[in-house]
């Protein structure tokens, strides 16, 4: 059976952990060559080594990139195109939730700026260089390869609903990701470039679990989750695979929610 991403190539940021790592593995399993970009190079290298071990038919390359630096993102896209000959999928997934991010009164400007640089500018730059690369994709109908591609930007459920446990810079940054993605999707719709936001609910990954480091903090959230549990990174990877593949060929500009029903919830089951 050919994979759903056969002959395609993907660049994934934040690929060393959580959603990015699970997506790297799943995309490779489905036949894609994958460039794993992360600020933490050893983590990205570990992911690439896992792919080489499990899926020897595809190519996996690890690279250090800080998405808060435009030059790093441009370099990562250049490396993907050089290694794989094309870039079909850009997954702008890296993001931070700073422990000192708080409410309007307590959040320091430096924390606000850092969060916006990584979570918003990083996604903008990722879109910018991916769009430039995707316009150059060679057409190869025999392999089902087209000009254009799929760009997925990780937002969050907090871009849609408010939380009384505030992390204001993070929330505002993810709202910006949603708005930016919708507009880019419209601008580039006729170029065969699809852009969608992925909106995860709260997940069992280091980003959230390092922060919810007591049972009290975990339970404060769990009571609001319709399914009574946090999500798993691999559940987001499966949604990212749908958005990355041609299975979603008529899906663009959407806020794709994978949140266990959280954003539809008024009262949770007992
Ligand atoms: P994670 O902590 O498991 O992984 C994040 C990865 O990003 C790490 O490998 C880290 O090294 C990397 N990273 C951090 N800063 C970077 C930078 N400046 N440049 C490049 N890489 C960087 O987190 P995760 O839960 O998989 O989060 C992935 C995305 O999902 C983030 O954008 C996050 O905001 C979003 N998200 C997560 C949750 C959740 O509950 N975990 C919920 C909603 C949205």
C-alpha cells in the first residue's frame, strides 16, 4: 500500500518532542521525507534516528533552528529543498508557553515579546519561506505531485475560549496564529497552497505537564474536559496527517479543533 504522503517532503518545527515528534514519525511512516527542526538539536537528532531505524525507505534530516530567528527558518526551508528537491508540507508547530506568562497586570513585557516572537513571528516566517518554496515545486503528475502544498500552523484551544488561569501572551499569540492563517489561506488559495490551523486541546506533553506540576493544577483543568482526560500528542499527529495529505484537498482556512470536545462544552459529564 502506498503511503498517504509518498514522494512528498515535510518540514516540521518543534520536531524534537510532543506533537512535532509524533508527526515526524507518522509522516515518515506514510512515506514522506522529513526535516526535523528544533531549537534542541539532540532531540531532533533522536527523532531522525528513530525514523531511520523504523522507516529506512525515507530520508530524515535533523537541523537546529530557533523559529524566533528569521534566518534560521529560511535556512531550514533551504535545507529541505536542497535535501529533498521540494517542500510539500510545512508544519509550523514550535511554540512556547512561558512559566512567567500571567495576566495583564503581572506579565512582563520581555515575556510578552519573547512569546510573540516565537509563536507569531515564527509562524509568519515559516509561512513566508514555505510559500516561496512551494511556488517552485516541480509538477510531477506521475507521482501525484503538484505545485503548491499544505501549511499547518499550530494554534490552541485558548485562541477560541477564555481561561480563568491566564497566560495572556500565549493566548493572544495563538489568536494571532488563527487570524493570520485564515488570511494567508485566502491570499494563496489559487496557487494550490492550503493553510490550516491545528487547534489542540490540553495535551499530555512536556509543554503543559511541566506547567501543571501538581495534582491540584491538573484537576483544575480535568474537570472541564468532556472526555475526562488530557489528549495525546499522537492524536494531534493523526489530524496533522489529514491536513498534510491530499485527503484534505478541499480544506483550507479552517480552525481544525482536536480538543476532545472542550470547545463545545458547557457542562461536562459526571
Ligand atoms: P513540547 O514541549 O512537547 O514540544 C515543543 C518542542 O518545540 C520542543 O522540542 C522544543 O524544544 C521546541 N521549541 C521550543 N522553542 C522553540 C524554538 N524557538 N524554535 C524551535 N523549536 C522550539 O510541546 P507540544 O505540546 O508538542 O507543543 C507543540 C505546539 O502545540 C506548540 O505550538 C504549543 O503551543 C501547541 N499546543 C500545545 C498544547 C498542549 O497542551 N501541549 C495545547 C495547545 C497547543
